[in-house]
């Protein structure tokens, strides 16, 4: 589906330009691509009013984004009113629909998921859940950073369960949707209906981004009771989150404890090889074959562990190749991504030391000194950790830069920070803000 690929790339571009999520969702999301050739792109919008308003207010954004890829392409927009054109993407929805509440992205299946060291545990856990829902790992709690495949795995689990013969009624929603439902039910005096619906209608409950419940005590309370009913009747629950349960700071203790009751697995940032494999797989799904070398070049150039970012770049490269009728090679990648990825600023040792010194309000000389006072030792250990992570220096090299310390001291420091990071929210924020300062 080249059209889709191109369109996604254009949308991404417009989203950035427009810098207004509300307008983007209202005026660009509803547009569908009807056809695409090198000469013309034909788009469908919902109705006449939409078309008029769009042309008046947003056409220039669209033109600019499309013409960035190909200057000569003509844009035609038709409205769907009274038309006979609206038939796209319906066939994707199969009979499983009756068993499903919420949404499963058809692209996110186990077949399209690349397994590597970073995600094999989470993957295996999801497969096990599909084998015997509700009995083995309940709840299954998957946590990890942005764009690492949590939603993909959750959806894959849903698809697989729906395909099994058991005909389990499955609910796959985001926590936001749950909150919205609850708020709407409260406003309309329909709490009982809301509770009955979630408590009784399903055999499997999949909730994405459960961290959105943080700070929402009313929704947490509702979710707690629904959770208990599922748990007690051995019905499967799978949750995803951006944090480990105990690090959900604004979540009730009783919920956090429930989340830990089954199996907690994390997804880590993918290693280089996995990222290359993902790029190749995604390209193949668009019927584009990219060699290992070229895929590696792309991965290196994008230099992000967030797979969504990587995909964004790939989408752009494929669109560029298809619009210009050229093959994908390193030269084309350079052209397609020119200005798209920000050239990374080179971080230096002094940058890190200065950032840490500013953050902790101590002198750079003190960080590098031999003083062992706690308020200096800790920032020094953080600096060593950042030297390792951001500069990739070896342990002896780092020791040498901190006044000739032994490499074992450095290993101790780096490991200590790494271990603390898994549990210590505050430290994670500190490191994040230091990194932000440095980027
Ligand atoms: P998260 O929910 O963790 O933020 P997503 O599941 O939305 O991340 O993944 C972001 C994108 O990366 C999706 O398009 C997804 O298909 C893709 N992706 C992530 N991990 C993998 C993987 N292991 N194999 C294939 N695609 C992946
Ligand atoms: Mg997600």
C-alpha cells in the first residue's frame, strides 16, 4: 500500500508544521487517499462543508507537504457526500468484530512482530497468555519506554485470542477510553450500566497505557473492582504501562499491588540488529525489499531506539523512492531524510560535567576531585554513568578522566546508577532532565 505509506509521511510532516493537535485531528485525520500516481493524488473528505473549510484554511499545509516530495504532483479533493466512493478499508474488519469491543490495529500481529533480546520475554509471556488465557499469568503487566512495541504486543495478543476456537469475548481499549467512558457515564447517571458492562461483558480485558489512570481516583476505583472480578473468575487481564507498577506514583497502593500479582515483564530498547530486522520487515510489509546493508545504514542514520521514529523515517524513504521512481540506496536515504532527522549535536565530556555541576550546584572540579562526601559522590557516579552511556567510553578510560580511579570503582558506580534507575522515579527524572539539557 504505497498510498498509505506516502500519506502517513505527508501527515507526519503536516502535524509538525501545523503544531496544533486539535486541528490536525479534526481536519487531516478524516481524509482518505483514493488514488495515487506520479501525476496526481486524489483525496476523499467527508462532505462539502468539510471540503470548503479545508480549502480555505488548510490547503496550503497539504500542498506544501506533498510538494516537498514531488513538486509536480496535482492534488484533487472530492467530498464523499452523495458519492459512491466510500468503500475503503471495510473488508479489513471480519466476523471477529462481534467478539471484540474496542479496537485492534490490523497491522499489529505476532507475525509482524520481530523478536529480539529486548522483547523476547514479553513476547513469550504474551504467547503463553494466548495459549491459556486467565490461568497462568494473570494479570500480565508489560512496561517499557515509548515506541518499543507495547501496543503492538497487546494487539497481537488480542488478535490471537480472537482467532482461537474458544470464542472469548475480548475488550481491548486504552486507559483513556476507559476514563472517558466513566466520565460520560457519571455525567449521564449511568454508572450502574457502566459497571455492569465492563464487569460482565468480556472474558478478556486488554488495557493499553494503564499509567493514564494515574491521578484519576474515580476511574481507579472503578477499575479496581472490575479488575477483581476478572481476577477472581480467572479471566485474563493484560495491561501495558510506561512504568513499573510501583513507580506509578499517583496510583492507589491496592491497584499497584494487584498489578504485581501476576507476571511483570519489561520491553527494553531494541539492539541494533533487531532494529535492522524491524526495518526490513516493515519494508517488506509494504512490498519493498531493502538489503541488510541499506537497512543498517538507515538505522545508523536515524540513531533512535524509539521504533516509531525509525518507522517514520522508513515511511519517508519509501514514499520518496516511490514518488521519484528510484531504488532505495544510501544516497536516496540521505536525500529523503535531509532535514527530517536533526543532526545530533556531539556531546563532549565537558558538556556532561557542566550539566551535572549545574544540576547539583557543585563545582566541576569537585566532581573530578577525590572528595568522598555524599553530596559530591553521587553526582560523580551519575557523571560516570553518563560518560558510559552517552560517550561510550571504556571503564578504564572513564577512571582515568576522574583523576585516575580504578576501573572497578567506575563499574561499581555505573551499575549502581543502572540498578537505582529501575526503581527510583526521582533519579530517572534527574537523568532525563540531564539528557535533555545535553541534547
Ligand atoms: P508503544 O506502545 O510501546 O509506545 P508501539 O507498540 O506503538 O509502541 O510500537 C511503535 C511502532 O513500532 C509500531 O508501529 C510497531 O509496529 C513497531 N514495533 C515496535 N516493536 C516492534 C517489533 N519488535 N517488531 C515490529 N514492529 C515493532
Ligand atoms: Mg502504545
